[in-house]
C-alpha cells in the first residue's frame, strides 16, 4: 500500500509541476503577444514615416527638376515635367470616368 501511495504522490507532484509550467508558459505567451503587438504597431508607424519621406523626396525631386537646379540638365528637367503632365492627365482621366 505504501508503494501505491508513493506512486500516487509522485504522480501528483509531476501533475502539479506540469500545471505550474503550463501557467508560466501561458503568462510568457501573453507577454510575447503584447510585445509582438507593440512591435507591429511600431513597424506600421515606421512604414508610414517611410512613405511620408518618399513623398517628401519625390516633391523635393520635382521641385528641383522644375527649378532647373545646377545638377540637372535641361533635358532631365523636360523629362520630369513631361512625366508630371502625364501623371496629371492620368489623374484627370480617372476622375472623369
């Protein structure tokens, strides 16, 4: 009978340890999910910043092309202006549809 009680006690101890480990892992999983959500939000913010910077760069590039700065040739400026005109025409055609 003592052997059965000892075996039962060992099983109970192992089950207790397993439940404690499950609880720790659940807490750890919850913490990791929070960290992941924070990282995803930061990533989204960074993507928005990158898009904003791309737009600013594009505007600066257009302004530079229109002003005909020293580092751009007249031909490059004409190409950029023609590109802008095509973009405007495309936008107008989309609005009229």
